[in-house]
């Protein structure tokens, strides 16, 4: 099932590129990655977190980026 644009925009909250979803004074209305974004499961790993990464995966958009975190494959532990 494909997500609506509105549902995808809800999932953009916290993404550093959400700035481009109309949250700017530049006139940019939509992030260039939004159209092709898919919901995926990834582990959210802090950039200073040492392995093993045992946290549960979360659902995020495939293009999601957050400062000081990386998003890795759900089965990845190092």
C-alpha cells in the first residue's frame, strides 16, 4: 500500500531535509526525495554508539536523515 503525500510528510518530522517541505523562506515547497520515498525498517544508531547495535528497528522513510544518527539495516549489529 502506497502512502499518501500527507502521511509521508508526517514521517518527515525530525528529518534534516524536512526544511525543504515548505518549512523555509526560499520558496521550496517539497523535498526532492519525498516522491520516491518508501517506508522501510531501519535501526537508528547514534554516531557515538559502540556495537553491538541491539535496538529494535523502527519504521522510517527510505530517505530519512537525522543529525547525529545513522540508519542501518535492521539485522546489522556492527
